[in-house]
């Protein structure tokens, strides 16, 4: 859950950061503010007209003058209403554009942030910044910002008019000014903290709702709806308490902002009445003074409301820029650090890459890891690295299986190749080129990835698969041919049986499909672009034994044309590879063919013995049974694996 740090900058400094977004519409915003100032100042003309009516036509018993004054007051009222309507029209569209531009900028920035950033941030916190916070900012620009200026000008002009009418009574009304300023300063600090806490709690609540919706099958399957509802209620109750704290602060401020000026106004009214009775002040002046003071009630009493909205907008702005200030990956090269010279790298490659058959390749071709190290950016200081001194060479056209116990760093190592994470030591080269010397777009065109947990988007099957083919759409002939080939390799014939074939919408996260179907589409997405380098993270784990055999047969052709690194847990997947690398304790412990490692490495024999795999397969079968979409023959997988073990074990 989030924490709510105290504001590190003033509200004004935070809000000034919005200027680059407001600059394109500044002409209309300043025009709207000027119109609002004129409209507000028109209300101060009413007392002047009233003074003329009372001291003139009323005192002289002139009905024509009274009607003229009434007409002037009506005209002023209509003009004021029209001007405020014009102000609204001037700001509505451009400020909606500002909100849209900020939201688009946030989304674009999120796509460019490294995976490590998204690992740290809850999705609900990001969603609340892109929705609720930006709505608060737009409302601030449309109303409080304008009226802080308008009401400030109106109050200054109004007090000038009061002092001009009678300076002694005007000074009486000025007495509350000093305590009000001190009160507002104190309110601002307390309200800023409460506003930040509330907005962070909204992000936490959004996260819980999102997780509950996406994990509805787990919640129902384990009967955890009550505990989830309880967690939601507790967060809602906490948020309610924070909102009540904000309401109490605002109520206290509004109470004092109302009481102090009203007390001063009552005092001025008594003194003015005495002066009128003594003949020192005209009745018209007294009426005008009272009308002016009443016209200033709204600008003064709105201070609390406007300050509260300004603090919420400042907090929303800080939260927005907390994300926008995060450093992007950047499209270009960042430079790489080589671990040792070329000779040492070559020696390491020969030392760990020797033995076994497979495709031959020389020099720096293929995929090479030279002294690669990795530690997560937020790992405690002094903690062990996830990967240490990884030296591995996948020769051009070769398929290397990566095997290791759970938690050994296999997935982390594969994520380094497309630079989803940056290495903290050593380097990775593709055909002799350091990946940090490539632009990310170029790198991710060369390297295609399929993750163990397949992710699909709320789009059609074709759109999901063709995401792996740069610039290829499903409408053209080339796109359809690529799509059909990729679906064939992944043995995704089920697509033709969907209601609209490849045009069928798969729904959020692809949950309308089974786990095996999602994994096959993810595999199709990885191979559709015919990449030079393939990185596959246990791509067949959710398939039944028969489908797995068919996919493996088709996948061999693709692997023969690519340089591939494949994370594998089962002998059937390992047998796709030319050689196998054993990852243990964050290091490459052994490299060789499957048969060689079975003969020479006890840890590898243990991993291939089937004990760990039976547990993994059982968990996978349980998951498919919960979905109700288990692949045909899935229950036979364990027996198939044991049979493979019997064939491969020494």
C-alpha cells in the first residue's frame, strides 16, 4: 500500500509545473479570466447605482429616476450573467484539451518506463493518477485558478470603494484581514497532508478493485469473496475517515471565515446607523456601503473552498509528476560495460560453450553473455546479485535450453536480452554487437520474446498475434499469410472454431480462452515476425502432451532458422535444443547436450528426474480445471513425462 509523504514543495511551485500544458491555450484562459474580472466587478457597480437612486430619485420623489435606476440594475445583471457564460465557453474546450494532452503524455511516458518501475508501482496508483488526479487538475484550471484571481481583484476593488465611501467604516471591515491570513496559512499545511493521504488511498482502493476483477476466478474458486469484500470495506472506511478529516478542516475554516467578516460587518452597520441618525452620513451612502460589503461576502467566504481545491490540485499535480519525472528507457543506445577484453570473453565462451553437437558458429556471432551480472535496483545494499558472472555463448542458428531450479534466475536472464532490465555488469552481444549500443526499437525487432505467463490484450486474435510482426496488419495479404503460418506453428487450429475466427475479440487478459490457448497465441506472436533471435520462457508449460508434441514438431523448423534461448523444465522441451545450460545459484554451472549432462551432472539429473515437474504439472492442471478450459489429454502429461524420463535417464 502507499505511503503519504508530506508535501516537499509549496502548492504554488507545484502548480507552476502545469504551465507548459496551459501555454498553448493561454490566450483563451487569460481572455476568460479578464471576462470574469469584468463580470465580477460589475457587481460593485450595483451599490453605486443604489446610492444614486436613494440620494437622488427616492429623496426627490422622482418616479422616472427610480425606473431609470431599476433599468440600469437590470441591465447590469443581464450583462454580468452573459459575461460569466462567455467565460465558461472560453475555457471549457481548451481545458478539456489540456487534460487530454496530460493523460496522453502520461500514457506515452508509462510505455517508455523500464520494467523495474512497473514492478515497484501498483497499477491502481498509476490508474488514479491518469484519471482522478487529472480530473482534479482540469477542474482547478477551469474554476479555482480563475476565481482566485477574480475574487482577489474584486476584494481589492471592493475595499477601495468601501474606504472611498467612508474610510472609518472601511477600516472596521479590514480588521479581520490579518487573522484570516494566518488562519488560511495554517489550514493550507494541514489540508495538503490530508489531501495527499486521501488521493493515495484512492489509488490503493483502485488497485484492490482491479485485482479483484482480474482475479475473480481465483476469488470464486477459493471462496475468498468475503475476505476480499472485508479488505475493500476496510480501505473504504479508511478513505472515508480521511475525507471526513478534510471536511472538518474545511468546515472549521469556513466557519471562521464567515464569523469574523460578519462580526466586522455588524459592527460597521451599527456605527453607520448611528452616523446616519446624527446626520454625519447620508442614507444613500449607508445603503451603498452595506451593498458593497454584502457583494464582497462571496469572494471572501469562497477563500476556504478555493484554497481546498487548490491544495487538492497541487497534490494531484505532485502525484502526476512523480510518474512523469521517472527516467525513461530512452530509444537509443546507453553504452555498455565489457567485462574483460575480447580475448577473455572468447576464453569464457569456449570454456562454457564447448561440447555437444548443434550448429557451428564462430567468433562473436550468435548470442553471447560475457560476465553478465544483475541486481535489482531496489535490492538492499550488500545483498547477493541475482546473476553473477554469466558467461554463455549461443552459436548462430543454435538453440540453447536454459535449465535450473525455481528461483535460479532463468526468467531474469531472458529478460536481459530484450533489455526489459539493464545488466549491472558485463555485456550481452548479438552477432558481435553490444545490445546497449543498439536502439531499443532495433533490438526488439531483432529479438522476439514469449513469456511463461502469456498476456493477451482486449483485441482480436489477429491483432494480438500480429503485434509480433512490426508494421504488419491483418488486412493485407502478407499479414494474413504471416498470421496463418504463425498459428500453424503454434498448433492454434482452435482459432478457426472461434465465432469470428481470427477476428474474434479475446476479451481482457484473454480470459475467455484456456491457459493452453493463450500460450499458443503468445507463441504465435513470438514467431510471426520470423525474428533472428528468439527468447522463449517455458513456452509449452500449459499444453497437454499431445498438443505439445505437435507444437514441438512445428517449432523445430522455426528454431532451425533462429538463434534461440529457451527456458525449459521438461525433457521434451530440452530435446528441442542443441545444447543445454544449467543455471545454479546465479551462475552457469554446466553446458553440454542433454545426454552429456545426464551422465555427468547430479543436479541436472535431479531436475530432470520428474519430482519437481510433477508438482508443477499438478499445479498447472489445477489451474486449468478452475478455468474449465483444460486442454484435452492434460491429465496424461505426467505419464508422458515419466516415459520421457525412462528413455533419457542413464
